[in-house]
């Protein structure tokens, strides 16, 4: 559905994207992840044809985005970051305009508008001006416009940005559903979102692909699945507890966790963050060995849970390990003058 | 062609959905009305609208930039330019559609002044000569299209409407200066080109009822050149 062949883009002295390649199969939902300035938006703009790559090429549904640009654009539904819309237009009029831009005949346009208004829960605001809508509604109008012409490939740049928790849940469910008919490339900062919606993730850092694999594998390789445990203090005090926990199999390190970073915690109890020994099967679940170790030492376990890996931690572990990165700047350039002013 | 019409229709209807469109129409109708009532519709005067077209033309200097300033600058600011340029629409359809929408708005703005023609015809004896009136409207239309094309170009250079407005305004004022001074102050080698650029003598010919093909070609050529510049400017994001 989409193939990106080693595209690069440079803005002035800054290499925004370097030799990025990946593919999307039909019906696949892929997350494009990376810290700010990683080149996500530039990559997306090269796919959408808004900026051409300096080298390399992009094919959407078999159409080259430069030599067969109009056909490539027809196969693509694109929701840019912050969902830009014409504030003075009404929701239905805006969708109708988008349909006309994609050359849809009147009857098909009407049917499609009814369909996307239903799917994006826009029935209430059909006749309202887009400029008066809340951020969440605007985002959904943008999403509706992107999927209006039934494109094979949907590119969504941070689609849940600015939505409230209910809308985020609904939007994620919708994206999941859309994945059955369209291929979806989704850029996001939010790990749970990616976990819920994406089959596969591509991690960009400083303009290069750092990973392209299933999220579970990525987490297993890079994210240390840590365990938080709270136990009663043995006669030796908290130090004794530390020795007990560190003795469990597969434990790489144990660190004291202060409650909320300031409260010293209840007397007689202590909380610990236990890291996994990466050499011997990373991502292993340490809860059981820890519980056993605590029980055999006579400690009472009051809390025991795995700590979810945060995206930031994942990025950090992937990016830090790359030599020669430090002299490069991570400031992302504005790809067009408008962005800088926004 | 269909996408051109879609872009043009949106541009035109947007002007009517925004306060700026109505303000421009109201001001233009008011000012031209004042001229008509005080200068044209006077007992004993000849039934001609000559002075009216002079004012109607030069009034476009502040009015046309107000229409054209939004064309590209506003879309660049809001980011909708990105959704537009990634739709299956050619750059040419975008430029012509936006210009066409602005030109259609210009016609909508001129339409109410036809009332003046009706009044003049109703109240004057003998009837006014229609030739100069048709030529006068043609001249205002050609002049307005040229102004709008220049404004579209300046709008495509920036994402700031105010800047686009000021740049077009200063450019049009410069054209006016050239017209008024006639280039006689300029060095000899510049006088020829400046006199070619002078607009006032051409408008005078139109007001007389003379539709000179060379004048029509002059305005259309300038309009075309500004549209070409706009087209190039719009495509420049690809190599900038």
C-alpha cells in the first residue's frame, strides 16, 4: 500500500530525515513514533507529497508521489497535525468541498458524507460552523474529511491530540476499525494509544529509523519491564529488604522508591523498584520470583505490580545507545515558513 | 476543471461568509454611490458616467488588496494549504480557482452599481450613450483583475494577511504614482517603460467609449504574468 524507499530531506544545514525506508501492507495499522524533532512530520509530508524528498522515493498504492502525484494523492487520506479547517464553513459544506476536490460525483459525495458523519459522531454539528466547534469536534471533522473518499491509505498526524478521555477512547476504537478497510499510518506520542491501535511501530530518532517491529518485541528488547514492590521491613530494616529482593533470580538492581518522591513512606514498610537483568531474558516477569523470595524471608508483600514502560523511557534507551549523536542538533526545522510562525 | 470550480466556489462563498466581504461590498457601494449622487446625477449635466468610472477604478486600490490578501496567506497560516495541496488538485487549478473566486467577487461587488446606470437612464433626457458605460465597466473589471492577480501573488509570499495587504497596497500605489507622474521625472531610458506601465491614459480611453485592443491586451497580460508568478511561488515549497 505504501513503500518508502530511503528518503532523505535536508533543511539548510540540518538533516531532518536520512535514508528512511519502510512499507505498509494493506489493512495494516502502523505507528510512527519518535520524540519531537525526530522527523515524523517531515516524513509524513514527503509521503503526502507536500514536500518532495531530496533523494529516494515514495509510492502510495503503486503510484510514485512525484511522477504520478495526482493518482498517489487520490489514494491517500491525510489529517495533518492540529487538523486545519476552514472556520467559516459548516461541517457538511466542508466535507462536501473535500469530496469535490477528490472528484466525487454528487450522489457518492452525499452517501460518503452521511457515512463519515455517522462514524465520527458529527451528527450534532452537521450544520454548525467549523470555527465554533470544540477542539475534539474539529479533530473529528478533520478525520472525517480524511476518510471521506475511501482512501487506501490514511495518514493521521497525532489524531487524538486535544481530545477528552472519552473521545480518545472512541477515536482509538475507530482507528482500530478503520484498519480493517484502510492501511493506517499514525503518528503519536502516547504509548497506550499505539499499544491499542497499532500492529507495528516504526521509531524515528534524529531523522533515522531506529526500529521497525511489533511493539511487544520492541518493548521486550528496549524497555526494561520493572516491578514495583512494597514489603514489610525485616528486623534488619529497609536494607534487609533490599538484600532479600536483590537475591531473587533475574534481578539486575533494586532501588528504593519514595512515595510520590517526597513522603518517606509508612514506618515498617518500604517500596522498591526492581529492574530486570537484561542479559538473561529481557522483559521477563519478575513478580513471581520476587514474591517467592519475600515469602521465604518472611516479608509481607503489600503491593506488587509491573511498571508500564513509558514511551519516553523507550526512546531514551534507544537513542542514548547510538554513538555520535550528541553533536547533532535535535531542533526540528519548520518545513515551511507557516509552521515557524504558528 | 471540476476541482477548479470547487476551489473557486469555496473562495467566493468564503468571502460572503466573512465580514471582510460584506464590509468591502458595503464600502464600495457607499463610496461609488456618493460619487454618483453628487457628481453624476445633477440637473443640467450630460448623461455620462465618465467621472464615476474614474473613481470606481481608483477605489479598487484599497479594495482589491482587501479581497486578495486572504487567498493564500490565510490558508498558509491556518494550515489548510497543506490539506489543499495534498488533495488531487493541480497547482494551476488552485491558482486559477482562487483568482477566479476573487474575480467573481469583484463582479458581485460591481453589480449593485448597475442601479446607477438604471437611474441615469430613467432620469436623463436624452438617454445616456451605452458605449462609454460598457467600456467603463470593462475597464474597471480589467483593472480589478490585474490588481487581484497582483494581490494573489503577494498573498502567496507570506502567511500574514496584513503583510499581504500592505505589499499589494504599496505596489498599487506605486502604479498610481507612475501613472500620475507620467515618468517625466525619470531618466530618459526609463521614460518609455514607465509610460507603458501608466494606467491612467488607458482608463481615459476606455471612459471615452473606446475599447482599444492594445489596452485590453495590456491588462490581461499583466494579470497573466502575476498569475504565473503566483503559480511559481506556490510551487516553490517543492524546492525551497
